[in-house]
C-alpha cells in the first residue's frame, strides 16, 4: 500500500523541531483528518485545532507545503510528502495552535472598536442592493489569520492584520453604525492602509474570497 509521509513542525516554548509520520494512504481525506489520525494512532502529544470541521471557524488554518489553507477543507489526493507548519507571522502556543489570546490582546489595544457594542441609529436605515451585496461578502470573513500569514507588508512590520480592514469596511458601510464609531475606525486604519504594497497575496489565499485588498483600498 502507498504511504503518506507527513512532516510537522513542532513548537514547545522556544524549541522548534520536526516530527515525521508515515501512514497508509487513503485518497481524498482532509489534512485535518490526517492530523486526527496521527493524534489517535501515532502521537497523542501533537497539538492542533479545529472547532467546526466545516470551514466556518477558521481555527484549523495551517501551512501545508508552504501554502496557507484551512486543514479541514484541504484534501490530499495522492500519496506524497506533506510538510505542515503553523501560520507565519502569528504567535504560537504549541505546535500548530495559534495564541489567539495574544492576538486578541493586540486587537483590543490597537483597534478597540472591534469589541465595542453600540446602539443602532435607527431601524429605518437600510442598505441598498449594492451595499447589501458588499456586506454579505465582507461578512464571510472568518478571521482565520491566513491573510496575515501571507502578507509581506505585515511580515516586515508596521502593517495591520488585513482582516481588520475587512471588519472596518463592513462597519463603515453600515448606515446604522454611529458616526463616532466610524471616525474611530478611520483614525485607526486610514494611515495604515498606505503601507499595503498591493501584492494581492491576501486575495489569492483567502478561503472565503473576501477580497481583503479591496477593503484596504477603501481606507486610502
């Protein structure tokens, strides 16, 4: 029987190393399925994450052969060698698990409007058809971190998480969002938008086709 080789980058505090696993190949199983199989049959110490197994939570995002994907949606079609690593440019708790508490702490400090509740201005404010279609696209963002991982501007420092622009644009087009909240969003994001180099990596890698670069451009 064909064998599938999976090499996983492991992280324990400051230690980084690789572990290799060899398994009997089964076609068209997801990367997440293989991670569960490794954990159940070969190595229960392997740490990874997934909440929904449906491509909705974003928790399972990893780098597979240096490509950022949702592991629950990425199928393995042929017996080969896979390398799996945590997403780049983001803090890691252990192995493939990102430190979302640290990420949230940063966001609360630098973009507090993301966590603010507000009272809608009026139930009479409604979006037109074009704004409604845009809102639907922006709402598809699951904050998986893939756009952050592939962004060269973020890796160089001084740029914002690309998905933050998506969240910001959605509030900016909502007629029910109070002006003071929108002004706060502009104050946080307008200057940072100019740091984007326009490479389009975030658009090409987004598993939900949200088009983060368009959101960034909307703040220029």
